[in-house]
């Protein structure tokens, strides 16, 4: 009898939480590590938000509360989303969750049977692919092209839709690419979905980076398109916009009350409710007018760093980097570096026991960390299916500008360190 259920081998993960072990090992070996791996703002939540949580704890608001979320937060979310998306959302369609991550699994469990097809962006947030494979659904990656600013067109999506398609993930602004879908493209995507999909196919619109958008662009959501409110599960949250990652606060907006009841029941089955004092603080973040300026300052800082980082990356031989329009990540193409260092050749010569678990970009990412002290994420961390032959790393710009400058100097050194790389691969200690 086997200890684990067969499906456990199909559950993926989020390497952003695993790279910490590598960093610790590199630091134990004496390396000073600059962290370009972080998927969270390097700002703290605002005092006016923190104070509300503290006050509520002192007042004894630390018990169970309604599983779908407290009424005042659901009302605040419904009002904000209604105003910004130009639609009417009733608070009863809002379900509060511990972060914006649980709705991913909820949507897959609620809508998708084994064998159904699920379309999702690749590179994309790895938890989509993880849940899809875990539940035995068919993963259909929608490959994002750097030449199009990591956006995708309605035509590309249309080619992937079949009669078995049940759920379509979109994520704008995108992790890890910073790509942003323009309103005109969203209109065409909505048209394709209306034309090609049964009314029971759901679009999962992951909008957690909605406030982090550059160059004066405006965030647009597919839910605003004609007929799409009835088909869209809109998910957002406080982690990125209000620098509240550790608070664990997010929400889903469901097309029907029946679906909202299912998400609420999944909350009950998992964690009962999101802590009430956290929800009160989250309500404050949405309603307090000071938030506008706090978010504006953070986004301005990210944009300044973006301007520096993208120029600096593009000046390194072997690297090209599209200009991210949102979120706080750069996603440089490092194919030239992999070629210069001989990473592609070395990867091909790895034993079969190792090669499926790594890639040329992974070898470079490990080398960069263990020998040059810069922690990044490799392409494989953002969807593995169909990632072969794609050579990218993700650089988080949620790091102060001095560290960014220092890290990019190290990155350039690593990109030229052919001998060091050969030695690193030969030692074969950290290849995946
Ligand atoms: N969706 C995307 C695209 C993300 O990048 C993240 C976090 O990195 C999440 C969802 C999960 O957000 P949270 O930390 O609020 O659960």
C-alpha cells in the first residue's frame, strides 16, 4: 500500500517560496545574496491600515466571523469594483479569501472535471498549472510572446478553444512578465469567448496587480466587456496593491449567487473565515482616501526602478528585455547569455536523471545565485509545460535601487564568466 494518493505527484508548487532554501545554502557558503526573487512589495503596509487591525484586536474582534467575509468589506469591494469596472456588483457576489490564491484552486474544483481543458498564460503564475494538473484536467498553455510585450491576441486564444475548454485564466498586469492587456484587445478576446464558448465556460480574471501599472496606463478588466460579467470570476486582493502580502487578504467576485455559495462553502471547508480584524484593515485600505497617495508613491517608485532596470539589462550582451507595463517584474530573455556560457550545450549533456528537472536558464539562475550572489527565478518557475527551449529569468524590482544596481553588475559579470560556469556545472551540486 502506498502512503500518498496518486494525484500528489501532479501537484506543482511556487518556487518563490522554495528559493529561500537555495539562498540560505548560498549564504551559509559565505555568499552575500541580493534578492531579486521577491514577489512582494518591499514597502510595509500603511500605518493607518495597521492601526485598524490593532484596534479591532484590542476590542475583542478576534472571533469567528461570516465565512464569505464581513458585510462591510464585501460592500467596500463591491463598490470599488463597480466604480472602477463600470458595472454593478452586489456585495453578495463577493467572497473574501485568505489572499488571492485560494480562488485559483476553488475555481478549478468548482468548474473543471478531469479531462476538461483549461487555458492559462505561460509564462504565468505557477499555481494555475499546479492545480490544473493536480485535478487531472488538461493543461493548455497560452504562450506569451515577448515580441508582443508578453500580451496575447484574441486570435491566439481562439486557436486554443475547443468544445472541451471549461476555464480560461487571464492575468493582467501579468506575473512574471509585466504584460498588460489593452482595452481593445480585451474587447476582441471577449468577442471570441462569446462566439466560441458555451455560456458555462468561465473566465478567471486574475487582477492582483491592478493598481501597479505604469506610464499613465489604465487598468482594464474583461468583466467590463459586454456580456462578460455573467462569465467572469474576477479575483483581486490586498497583497500587492496595498503591500499586505503577509496579511493574507483577497477576494473573488462570482457571476451568480450559486457560485458565490460554493466558494463560501469551500472557505468553510478550508479555514472557516478570514480573520475579522484583517478584513477590517482591508476595508480601511479600500475606503481611506490616503490609500490613493500611498499606492501612487509606491507605483512611482516601481516605475523609476523599471526605467533603470530595463535599460541596464538591455545594455548587457546576450540579454533582451521587453518593457513591463505593470506589476514589478522584469522578464529578460537570456538566450544569448545561455549560448555564450555554453549552457545550452551543457544542458544537453546532462544525464536523463537530471535534465527533465532543469533547463539552461535554470543552470544560469543557480550559477548566478551560488557564484555571483543574485537570487532570481527561472522560466520553469512560471509554467513547465511547453517551456523547453525558452530562456528567461524573472527579476523582481521590489528591491531598493542600490541593490538593483549592484545586482545587475553581478548579473553582467556572471553572463561573461564562462570558466566559472563550466566549473559550476562540473561540480554538479546545484543543477535544479
Ligand atoms: N495571482 C498572481 C498573478 C500572483 O502573482 C499572486 C502572488 O504572487 C497571487 C495570485 C496570489 O496572491 P496572494 O499572495 O494574495 O495570495
